[in-house]
C-alpha cells in the first residue's frame, strides 16, 4: 500500500463507504443496511490501515486474511474492496443483480479478493480458526494474521462456541476476531431475543483475551489490533460496541433496518446526512 | 467394457473379510506420506474411524476437534482455504448428519477441496440402532452441487478411493462401513472416480450396486444363475458423478435394472440411477435398500435379512421382478 492515511482520511473513507452502501442498497432494492453501516470504521481500518493486502494481486501468498462471518453485511466489504482497487467502483451497482460477481451474500469463487463464502451464520470463526491453525502450526507463517468479523446476533449459533473452544485450546495467536456489538438482530434486541451478556466473561472463560472498544473510533480499532498482536499466548476477540445503522440518524439503533434497504426517498435523506447534498440518487453524482 | 478382476477367493469360505474403513486408514497414511498438504481432523472418533493410523504416522498433521461436527467441517474449510487438503473424519450419522449446511456453504459452494469421511454408515453399524445407522447421507450429499460422492465396495477400493480424492481438488464425500465385509476386488482391479465396472455380464437383468451391497449382488447373481437367470452385475462406487455410459449400456443390454444400497432408496443411489434412466432410457427398475423407514438394533446380518437386503432376498426380488415386468429396450 502507499502512504499511511491519516485518521481524518480514514474517517472520511469510512463515510465514503457508507455513501456507497446506501447507493448500492437503494439500487439493489434489498439487503442489510444497519450492519453494513455500523461496520464502516472497522472495515475501513482493516482494509486501509491494518491488513497487509495487495488489491492488484488478491492471491498474494503473504497477505493477511479477512473473513466476513456475518455475510449479510457484505455491502460494506464490497465498498471497501472497490475503494481499495480490487475492482471498479461502477460494479458496486450490480449488487444482488443477476450475473453479478457481487452476490447478496459473499461467494469466494465469484469475486477475487473474497476469502470465503458466508451468509448462514456461525461458521466464519471456525474457518478463520482453521486458517490460523494452518499458519501457526503447519506453515510457521508467524507474520500473517487472520481477521474475522462476526455479528453479535450470530453468537446465538452453537458453531461459534465450538470454534471458540477450538481456538482457545490451540491458542491461535494469529487469529483476531471482531464482534460487531450493535445489540440488534432481526427479531429485536439481542438481550431480548437471546441474551449474550456477560459476553466478555464468556469469551474469557473459553480462553480468549478480550478487548472492548468503541467500534466507531478508528484509533481505538487500530490500537486494539496492535494490542491483540502483542498477546502471543491466546486468541483475541475485540468486542466493538457499535450503533446499528451508524451515520444515518433515522436508522440508528433501530432493528427494523437490519434486513431492509432504503427506498429512493430514504436513500436521498440518508445521503444528505452523510454529506451528499443533492437530493436525487444519481450514480454519477454520488461517484458510484 | 472395463476389465475388472474379482477376488478369486470371493466365494470360498476363506475369503478375506475386512471393514471398508480399514482401507481408508491405510490409504490416508499412504497419501499422507507423498503429499504433505494432507491433514486430518477428527471429532473424537480417531481409532474407530481408522484415522488413528495417520495420527500415529503424522502427528503434526492431525487435529483433534472434539465432539463438534459443525466445527469439524468448517475448520476443515479454513484449512483448505490456507492451501491444505483436509480429511474431516467422523461417523456418517453426525457428519453429514448434523452439519449439512456447513458442508454445502463452506465447502461445496466455497469450492474447497475438503474430504468428508463418513464411517459407520448404513444399517450394518448394527446394535447401536437407528440413531447411529446413517441411511440418508447418500441423498444428502449427492444433491449438493460440486460434491463428489463415493461408496467403495471393499477395503481395497476404499484405499484407492482415499488416494484418488486426495488429489482431485474437489469437495468429496467418502462413505465407509464399520462391519467386516468380503474383499471383492484385488489390488489390480481398476478404480477411477466416476467409473462403474461390470463385474459379470448378463442378459436378463442388471444388478447395480454401490458399497458393500455389490457383494450381495454377486451372491444374488449366483443364485439366479442356478435358476437359469443370467444377471449382469455392475459395481458403481461413484454415486456422483454417475458413470451414465456404463449404466445406460448395461440397461440397454438387459432391459431391467435392480439397484442395491445400504441406505434410503429415496434420493439415494437407487434414486440417482432411476433419475438417469428416467431421463435417458426409461427402464423398469426395482430398488433394494431401506424403504422409507428407520433401522433398529440387531446384528448386521440379522438386519440385512430383516430388511430384505441379503443376496438371497435380492435374488428373490429379482426373480419376481423379472416375472412381473417386461424387458424393455433390449438390444442384442
């Protein structure tokens, strides 16, 4: 990658990715808005500061690995990938359309740069653990890291805790997990649907080092990853407290936006909040 | 026609009996020695699934997963993403019994060359009863696009199949059985993924079998020949992709097809053959196997008898079928 982006640049990039997400979902007329928006800072920090990747050579053998476990939030990943140069930004408009490489949920075989295929929840941590196990025990590639992003509602899945036990047992130190702790899932708040707390002690009891951060503070995200890398005898999970729908006032905190795309009017309003003053959704003007 | 050398001692009293799973254990050890990308994972069933042999030989490439079959196949997916060739080993009742969606999404759709090794499949697991007698796995696995499905006929074939799928670069399912069964082939018999083998030529009916049921078909063919019925026996270790050429040409020769499997006939091997014939050469077919019911506790051969799956029962089924159904599409 080129020169290091400043914090202000990164924050602006996160905002740009949110704009892309709104435009993509409006054009697709379906998709998951809340999680895609609230992951903007985490995905920005990973793609534009933390991860060693080469968008022009997605299969670069020395790359870090990004695994999106809650695949429904993939619009934010697609937006980051386009911004990073994996593909042209114009392609973002094809999201969820027939023949698109940008499937509604990510499919590795369709788009170079995607590391896995996900959507059905709860499997990403296991896949990341398998990859991290390989790096640590089978290849001795100590300099590579595996990042996995999970939703919090996803933690209802038993597969997650099977993986948590596995990673704890094998002390997978190159595995760094993020939990997008936005407190919502489809049927309501996570604590109503199926309480997750005390989340920190749950992970600690599985043998993980836990770091809790504000998931919208890019400096905190970067710092937490550096801390995680310094922990060399356990896997690390970063519980990132986020606001569902972050950045768009009328979407924030509202679980109704989990699996809904904005219509044209709502998208225009959202874009206005994100600093796009033109009220008409026009791909050229919104730079998509 | 493929040259297939049957075990010359097959019908002698001293025929060697060996569990099909044993061939897997040997095959995995062999391929582990020549390909260091091969790794094995097991869900707390290391010795009984025969993966213990690999663990002893290559301890650094063996990963104990514990009793967590969803984790078994998804960790395997991750290892494959990292360039390994993972063999994910458990009992069929639990894998794919419990983790079908993970197999579909993280292995088949994700196109990762994970090998799902399912031991103790079928009713021959015996006294453990219906919960542990996996009968639906052939159907479950063959409906997944991009999945190879193999049911070896004996331990020698299982050894060859294990080595063949290790380097095919594809998601693959290998179904194994617990009980000792006769060795039907020899070291020199051919095995190729996607190929079916005519073990015995005939004119009156094609007996098509997968897994250890092929042995029962050979027994049935001998009994039928005593009654003047000339049965062809086709061994079909690869359920997916089916060797449609061999199957269709056999059905053309005989005009009647009987399939046999140690699994539910609905959606299973018999279902696959019926679909093929229905599409390409409608032919009267009777399917031997589990008829939409669960198994139960019992000794393996007792259960085979109880569920009409022994060579004797199959011969009777074939004879009745021949009596009642006309012969179609016969081309001499």
